[in-house]
């Protein structure tokens, strides 16, 4: 996927020195640490090893291959790193209008306007955006969610099940999806709900040693089907789904997610609302309720 036009690549090159093979003042070690800390990506993975394998070539490969929002986050992080170094060194900016030009690129890719340090941004760029336009959690919150998810592994089964439901509420809330915790109606227990593009989804969450089978999916689909026609459902099974679940189950109103999907979202700079959208589209187009996040966002 080509995220940047040639003229935009030229600006990134001017800002970072990419065409020289080097990036700012990064060593190989600090370059790897920067990518891991800011984006959650191993930039020395073979996927980014092109031509000489230099830092510049790897950055160019990432800009071309990564999802637009991940590129936006990277450009923002590189800008902040460069700006701090420039200001601390007492250097004047030598690239004409670079803040506004790069900020336009970042916003086009789905990010927020770049932070401004000693430059005065245009009023329209610094205007506070409505809450609904904010896209996803800050990186610190994303990291906390990832750490919380990984800590669930060490818990015993019963408390882990309750903790998993609470974690999912916080996860969906981080993307402003109006999540609600579990509730009980007469004769049924619902693990939670959330709202995505004005559609209400019921949630079912399972963290158990066995993969979820077709009978369990059927039972959840019955719960959803007893609601108004516009109701949807998401079944989240940490261990995934058995082969018979797909052979014997035909989804009508529900989509599926597993533990690896969650880890990919939190580790790869993806956005939960976009993953839901693509899962729903895959279910409608392919008549399959489950597709791994890494297949939808390679």
C-alpha cells in the first residue's frame, strides 16, 4: 500500500535524511528501540529488509507497507524527536513550512495535527476537535491495556473470566465505543455491549482452555436474534474457535474475535473500530464470521 506521494516522501527525506541510509542521529540499537516503543513494531524484521537493509531503506519500506494510521503515528513520533533535538541545540528550522506540510500528511492518514513547539500553527490546525473525532487511545493508554491483557494469563480460570470481561469494557471504551459491562435479564446473562457506527452490539466473552464450538455460537446467536433486527453481536473467544464452529455454524448477526486479534490491535498500532468494520465487511462479503486481524491488516 502506497501511503505517501513522491512529494511527501521527499519531505520525509528532508526531515530525516532517509536517502542517505541514516535516520537523524539514531544508531541501529536506538532506531530499533524507537520503533518498538513508539509503534510496537520490530523494524529489523525481514518484512522491512530491502536492498541494503539500512535504516533509511527500512523506514522507506515501513512507510510503504504499514497501515496509514501506523504511518501517521510514526511521522508524529519522528517529528517530536527531531523537534526536541533541534530546539535543545538552538537551531533554526531550515525547511520551509515543514510543520504545516507534515501535519497535513499526518491528518490525511488519520492522525491528529502535529504538536507545535516553537512554531505558531494556523488557528484551524490547533482548534480543538470534537470528542467524536478523536481516534483511539494515546500510546500510553494502549500500552497499559496491552500490559493488562498479558497479565490475565497468570490468573486462575474463574477470576480471569470476570477480569477478561472488565478488560474488554475498558478496551472498547478506549475507542469511544460506549461500552457497558455485563448485565442480567430474566433468564439470560449478557457479558456486555458497545456501539459501533450507531449499531448496538451485544458481547459474549470466553477465556477457557478449549476452543469455542458451534453449539456455543448458536446459543449466542439466539440471544442476538431475539432482539430487534438491527441488533448485532460480537463473540470474543481467547482460545479461538474449533473447526466444527465454522463447519456447522452460519452467522446471521454476529462476528468473531480471538485473543490474537486483541494482541495485534494493541501491539501493531491498529484501531479497534477499523478492525470491527473490516471484520463486518468480510462477514458480509465472504459469508464467514471470522477473519484474523493479521489477514485483514497484513
